[in-house]
């Protein structure tokens, strides 16, 4: 069966304008999965097939970070990147001392750099469908088609997380699979 990607990736790069208008900045770096090679399970046929089908460029990922530190731009936590509104509703705030501020940066921000506002989409689910929610530790190493293939094959959330680790993810791997019965 087919699959539907319900949402675009939302991260620092996608929210660059909002973050920069608040006084923040975005850094980017390319990460190879080399430090995690010891986790690769080449005995797993799915892992082996994915790795054999990818070029060297596809075995790396570009990571964008808010102020050089945080690789997400939407989060319930991460209070150091949010500030607080004063009694008048203003949100100018002094950032944490430990941030790697660019030369000349005043060390203050005018709005939250990370927000807790979720991206909400509606769709119709039918009997036999599966809805999968996962974090960037999984999407860093598996694309949407690969995730759909794993789930269509009957795998559960634990298998999706296991595959991400076996493919070299260095981030936390969390997933929930809702099967419509």
C-alpha cells in the first residue's frame, strides 16, 4: 500500500527567518555516521540493503543548530532558548552565558528562539492504516519511504528505533506506531 508524509521537516533551517529576527543564529555542519559504525548490524538484511543502496553523500546528514547548540526549533523543554514575557508582554531576554555568541552579539534576544507550538495536520485514517510519529534520531538515518516500508512489513516502534541505531543514529530514537484496527 501507499503512504502519506503528513508533515514537512521543521527544524532550525526551516525557521531561520523567525530565529534570526529574534536575534538568534543558525550554524550548519555535516555529520558522518562514522562514530557510530560499531552499531551497524551488517547481518540485518534491511540495514545491509539500505547501506548498499546509498552513495557516500547519503551516509551523512547536514545538522542545523539554533545558536550553534540545539538541533530542534520546536520543543516543550529547552527553557534556555525561550525567554519569558514581562508584565507588558515583551520578551526581550538575556541569553545564557555559555552560548557561543558571534563577535559583537549583544547577548540578548527579542523573542523565543525555540517554540512549543506543534505542527498540526488532519487526514483520514482507515482500517489497516498505521500512523507513525518519530523523532529526528530516526529521520536522520531513515527517509520517509524506508520508514513506510518497515512499518508496512509489520514492524513495531521498537524495530524502527533498533534500525535507526543500527544505521548509525547518534541521537535519541523514539517512535510510536498507531495501527488502525
